């Protein structure tokens, strides 16, 4: 049971909203609990009335309710409001109010084809008002209509200060606003941030500024059973807990000097000579993020559309060590012992940031997924979406890709 505290005598009007509710009216006929909305025994001299309470959705005895449903209610004059949600077998579903009080969110996806009863109690000094509503969720959709997700976060993990929260969908999303409303983030300390859509199948969250080291984070994508448009539904909820932001480690490479400056919490710890992309395969410049770490890997020219065996036309197949990915298209920071004589002098790579094996091992040990990797002055702009490129935009540009605009990470329920 979760209690929503409200100030005495201050109206708490909860917005009339049911996320993903299809084919159900916003307000059904009056239920038997309607008579409890006002205190029938109040007198003209009474200093306070019992709270006014109405559950507005799901409507009483409604069916086909999506399993992403939230409980929406209007409350006036309550000092606290509690919600109990119980299924047909008597099992309680935990949940929490959105911090702005707009609805009560179940802590998990509801079960398909199941009847639930919600009991809401609003209390003040004059007494309490209780209302119940019973509803039944929709049958399980056809498997072909379910959209799966990729989630680039893992429980009990530490990430860098530029770490975005990235969610990928197996199908294009038509109702992006509905999805954003079901993406819940709680951080300590709170930050201002926003979601941004890169196309129809990927959405990222980043704060307005880099994360503060030591920040703890919980993320929930509560999209299980959520109608996504075009007859599609979210396959299941996804979540990640006990996430921590580690030290502020940054890799800043300047093509003019052919040097990488490595800082930890603002202090320079090493300056490293580099070789970037040759003139015919220049490295991208921009604010990138370390996306993946590979102790060993094999790089080939296939990503550039060239047969690896066609060496006469630039084909290659190369074993590398200590590789850290910056773009989907294949630009990495990695050990390149074959180019040490060029590092700090000229660019000879296929677009990657070449460093010595010793320096690559140092960077690999120091670096984390989510650390900023910034490359400057190559003259080749980073393509939007080729990697986690949200930091390569100004804040105003980033907000243009959001359906709901900026949010504060203590204003959403993560339950």
C-alpha cells in the first residue's frame, strides 16, 4: 500500500488519464460508492468535510483494459490517500503514485485476462472516504503483435558520466508519447533530463549536463501490454536497479595536435599520442560515448563495403586488442602497434583512434561504458544516431526529439 500525502484543505486534483486505455470511457456510471463522496452527516457549522473522492478510470466493470493501466482518481480535501489493488486470487499488486499525483502506477505489468479490484481510501481529520472499482484486463495479444525491447542497462552496474539510457524496439513505434509516459527514472540526486527519439525504433535519455559521479539510478520501462499504435503492444516491462555513476573519466582527442588528453575528475592523468583516420577515411569529430569494450576483436573492411580479401582495393582483416567502441559504424579507440611511428605525427588509420598497446591497456583498464570520448578538429561531422550521439547536440536541439520535453528525475514513479 502506498500513501499519497496532501496538504490539509488544499485541493489535490489528479489529472484524468489512463495510459494506454482503449475503448473505455473516461468516466462510467456512478458506482455504489458514490454516496460516500460527501459526508451525509455534515452540518452548517462543521469546520471540515470528509474528502471528496472519485475513481475516474478504469471505469467500473470495464473489460479489455490494457495491462499497462494506471489508476486515475480525483481527490479533494484529503491529507493522505492510499490505494490497494488486488487480483481475483487475492494477491496484492504494489504500486506508487506519480510524484505529481496524476495517477497511481502498478509496480508491474498486470496479468492478462484477470479481474482486479482497486480500493482507494482518502483521509482527513473529519474522517475517511472509500471507493472501489473492479475491472478486467484484456486477453493476451497475438505474439506477432508484441514488440520486444533491447535495454542497454544492467543491474548493479557502474557507468560513466555521459551514459544515456537507450531503449531499442523490434518494430517502429507510432505512439511515441504513450511510450515516454511509461519510462520511469529515479535518481539521487535528482536531475533535469529528457528522452529523445532517434527514428521510430530507438529512444535515449540523457540529463541536461553530465551525470554527477556517485549518482544512483533506477530505470523502469513500464511498457508491458502498452498499446503502441498500429495494433502493436509492448511485450514486457524492463528495468535496471542499483545503477551507479562512477568517476568522471574523459578521453579528448585533438586532430590538430594528434594527442589524446585523459582526465579523471578534472585532473589530467595522461597525454597520449594518437593516429586518426587517413585522409580518405577520416575519423568523425564530435561528442561520442564509449559503448562497448572488447579485450580482443577482429576488424575487417566489410563494414566499409570492401571484401577483406581484396587487399588491392583496401581490404583488410586485422586482430586488435583493447578496443573501445565509439560508433556503430566501427570507429574505436584501440591498440595499434603497427602505427606507433605515426602516432602523434600523422593519420594512417581506417577511422579509429590508434594508440600504442601500452596506452591502450591503460585506457581499457580506466575506461567504462558511458565515458565521454570526444574527438575534435577532423572536419568530418559525426552522423546523428551513429552511436550514442545525444551529447553531440545542444540541449535545445536534443529537446526537439522529445515528445514530452524535460523532466525532473524525482517526478516520475519508479515502482
